[in-house]
C-alpha cells in the first residue's frame, strides 16, 4: 500500500508540474496549499511566496479576489462542485477570464 501511495503521489506531482493548465488547491480558509508552475506564473509569484496565502493576499484587484473567494466559499458550503468563470488581472496587467472547475474536498 505504501509503494502504491508513493507511485500515485509521484504520478499526480508529475501531472501537476507539467500541465500548462492552472492546478491548485486551497484549504478551508482559502489559503493555497498547492499551486503548480502554471498557476504560479499567472500569479506572478514563486510557489514559496504563494503557498499559505489567501486570495485577498495574492490578487491585486480586490474586487476580483472577493468574487473568487465568494465562489470558493459557496462551493465549500454547498458541497457541490461547480464550473465558474472568474475574471483575473495578472500582476503584469493582463486581464483574463478563467473557466475554473472547482470541487470541495
């Protein structure tokens, strides 16, 4: 069982680290506990600066951050996964709308 867990952990780490898609996880308080390189690139932060911080701390536009946080809280409260369209302005000023698949764990 330990070997299988290690194999699955390595597989998931490889998928996350090599995916061009943003893959991240947050704890119940909305703090990032995992952010793959694609996520860190969009945030303009290395993982060591992004992890442990919540949306309000890592998003320059506070209205965008509040909207993302509200979506996260709604999903955690309802226990129902959701596809959300979320506006986000990168630190370099690039505006994007992300289609995010979010699910509570």
